[in-house]
C-alpha cells in the first residue's frame, strides 16, 4: 500500500517562502508520476504541478514562483514555494502514480498539509 506523507506546511507572510516535502513508502515499484495539488477553502482541488518522466507541468498561477523536484531515489518530491501570496492559502496534497498521468492507473494521495499565507 503506497503511503504519501507530507510535511513543511505552516503560516508565512506574503512574499515569503516554504518548502513542502512528500515521502512515499510501502511499495516495491517505481513511481512514474509525482506532484502536488491544492484545495483552498470553498474551492475544488486543483493541480499545482506534476512531474513525470522528466517532464513537468505547472499551473499558470504558480509558474515562475514554485519549483517541484524529486530526490535521487525518486520516492520523495519537494515543492519549493517562493513569493507566496494570500491566494496560495490551501491544503496541499501530495500525488503519485505508478504510470504516466494520462495512462490508466491508481492515484495515490497524501492527507495534506496546510499552507496559510497572511497579507
């Protein structure tokens, strides 16, 4: 059973930075896809960034401010968030998939970590 555990959320002032981490465990296969989604209060969950097979996609709202990376084991994904804005306030969820994003397969989710950006 794949387990994804996020860390690094918290309260930060606008313009500040945070780094989220997500460690994956409980499996013996490789994870092709990892990334982050977020859900703000009263809104639907939305894509922040996905990285798969060397390709990375960012939502327009975070491009040039957020950077996703994976460690050498490919089992940990990070999200470096710079120049944070109050509208970035949300619960951030780690996401993983054994296959490419567009290929049929099981989605794995973390429980989320709260990021609050004060103005």
